[in-house]
C-alpha cells in the first residue's frame, strides 16, 4: 500500500506574522518558513504505519513555489520515500489544492491519504474534506488514533463532545489532530540521505487542473492591541462599564 501525505510550506509558528505594506497579506520576505505542524503529524503517522508493516511506500506531496522542495526534503529526511512537487507561483486556495491532490492520487493510486487538519497560515480546514468529496472516498477527520486492519481502518476522532470512533474502508482520507502523535526529529544522516531521494516536479497544467482563485482578499490588517485590564470598585461600577463603555450588555 502507498500512503500519500500532503505537506505545506508555511510561516514558522515561532515567527510573529506581520501584514505587508500594501495590506494585501502577510509579509513573507526574509522570514523563516517551515512545514505546517499538522502536516508534520501527518508524515509521522504515515511513517509509523509503514514501520508497522502496513504500508510499502510513503510519498510526500507539496504544492506551491519552488522553495516548497525544502518542505518535501524535510519529510524525506523524516523517512518518506519520495516526493512530488506541483510547482506554481499562483496563490493556491483549498479547492485548487484538493483538485491537484486528487489528480496525483489518481496517478499514484494510494490506499491512504493523510493531510493535516488545517494549515496555520489560512486555518481553512477544507482541503481534506474537499479531496474526499472529489475522490468519493470515506474520510476520517480530526484523527487522534488510527488502527489499520487489512483494508479496514478504525479512527478515533476529536469532536466537540469528546471522542468518537468510526470504521472506514480503504482507500480513505485522514486529517490529523494534535494528539495523534509526536513527530520525530530528522537526524543528520537522514538529512543527507534525503538529498538523494527522488523528487518529481510537475505543473498544474500537466495535471490538467484549473487553479483559478474563487476568492479575492480585499484587505488584511492586524487586530487591535488588547487594552490593559481595569479594577473596579463595585458591582454597580462593573455593570455600568460593561453597559456604557464595552457595550456588551
């Protein structure tokens, strides 16, 4: 069985995001980029499934600018077998990513596709679900535990009320939640080996996928700075401030 894992190049979670001068998005010039944390969990889970003898190959896939090769190489250093980059300078929205991933899945015919539940840059939480719909596959979102038995899979999901266990048939899609696992660190020898692992590059045109944006960002601005708290002398004063200043009651 092949496992396809989607990995995205995003602003490192330790870096404070700043709006660019034009107010059209986040300034990404000369800042540290890294793999989306939820995608690291997805790669780790794929590797654990392979190490358990239930998969033969792990393929890391990324879409975006040429620098996304670095993100794929990180996945290869963790233990993935090969990588695929769909290179484009265009901004990719979730539907476009889902279509590209579906096109690759039809070529590779994996038994399982694992993606992070969301990316920390846009927080859309849409790509996995859209992919499953395009492929007409079962989906298990927000996974915190995965058990594979033949062509069946039991997934424990994080839901609002606690945990939910579902059984799905494979091929299927999983989106990973934070508590699924703890991603491994890539060791130096593996980082060196990753440079020699195969990485194929293609374009959306080669996959015959339309990546036209359906949404347009009109303006991006930073949130207002939070004001300092204030100590009040009585309940009556508190109610007055909530009513007349904060206007929340």
